[in-house]
C-alpha cells in the first residue's frame, strides 16, 4: 500500500495555523479564533455555567475543532500535529472557558497531554480559577481489563463530550459534570482497525511500517501497532470480532442498551463503514444488546488513514436524555428530539 507523502499545504511549519484559519472562516457562525489561537464558541456560554475545555494535538480533525459550540466544548486548545499543546497554552484555554461556575479540563489519556494538563491546572488554580481535571480513556487494546486507568484515550470519548457538554449547558455544577464524565468514561469501550499507515503531514515520514493491505486491530490514534488480521477476513468477521471484544470487556449482555460510534479514521468509504455497521448491529442483536443510538461518520481521524474506530457506550435514561439534547458544532449537529429543554 502506497503511503501518500505529499499534502496540499503551504509552508509545513504553518500547516496547523493555516488549517485553523480556514476552518474557522468556513464556520464563523459557530466558532472563532481568540487572541491566543484557541478555537472558542462564537457566542459564549451564559455566565454562571461550567466551562468545558480540551487541549489536544492537531492532525485528528474534525476532532476537536469541530466539537466546540453550544452543548459541546467551550474551548479547544489545538497543539502541533500529533502533540499536546504546552501548559501555558492550555492555561489560556482554561481562562477563556471560565464563565464564573468553574471549568472542567478534559484530558485524553496520553503521556504528553496529561503532563501538560497537570501543569496548566496548577497555573490556573494559582490564579484563583475553580478548575477540575478529568482523565479519560476507552481504548481496550492499550491495557488489559482490570487496568482500565492505564488505557489511552480514543474515539469513544465522543460520548463524554456530547453527554457532559449537554449537562454543562443545562447549568449543572462542576462536581456533577466531572462525576458524569467519569461515569460515561467507565461505560465506554473502543477498538480501532486500519490498513497500512499514513505519513506525518509535516515531516512526510510514515507513522508505522505495515505490509501491503494488512488489516490491524488495536492501532492507536498516533499509529501505534496492533494485532494483524487474516488477509481474507470479511467485514462481517471483523465487525463480529471487534464488537464481541468490546461487549465482553464492558460486561454487556442481554437487555443492555448502548450508543454506537463508527468513526472514519480518514480514508474509509461510506460503503465500507455501512457494511461494517451492518455486522456490528447484527452482532449486538445476537447478544441481546440494543443499539438505541448510533453515529457513523468522520470524527477522530489520523490524517487519511484507511481505518475506523468502533466504540460502544452503555446508556441509561439519564445519559440518553443528555445524548439527545441539542448540540451545535462545526462538525456535529444534534437537533432536539424533544421540545422540552434539558434541565439540571
């Protein structure tokens, strides 16, 4: 499989800033860039509500620049490609998200993200900002069952962003928002599969070394290696294997309800995603598990990687109500299913 090394960009050193300028210009009704280069809501959240902020490496778009807006994040602090923003940058994001009721700093569990977030937390607290940090993880391939807190963050954190975003928008307290983030995290599991690898958009160097047309399950968002799959494996076989592994790790069984995310890692076709989702849905039904909500599309990418992330999140009446609450981001819109407002 040929790795595409050439990108249609200008100066590689300005790839991220050029991208942000263009993306915000295309969605100026929802987001804008502030003076510190953070992606923020075009219309700030009302005073007296908890602010949500995340800092993450670029290169995974539309995550997280597309998940800023009403019912979602207040601020995204974009870092360099595949690298966390520095502590000082994250601290600017915390300040920007503060609406007087505290700030929840969301951290996807990766070493650099966690280290920089902790330093930013100290800075913000030293300035008198009421800020809490929640560390989030969901990737079952990165640590065994029983050591969940060692797992890395993956595409399934989508469910945390959506549900906690709705809760914060409703006026819930900082403590309640953090508890909800941890609750949703603990009910979420993710696996990612991919063919081949991709080149870093700045250096042009491949992220990994894989054989031609080799499907790997358990890859990470930065090209981390996983388990090879038989070359003649069908979509149904891959879907059944991944869905079963997630269900068993999460302890899902008959009568459980889940939300499903099938995220394009960059270069999968809608045909392929739909065929895979067919297998996922069938496997869940065979296990007596109901997929009451699903989202299939491009969310957390690794540039143009030919792969997908499959995530499941056990849902209950409260978390389903929050999942269904309205949200408006540049890359995610959730119309209201119920005309009644979500209240804290």
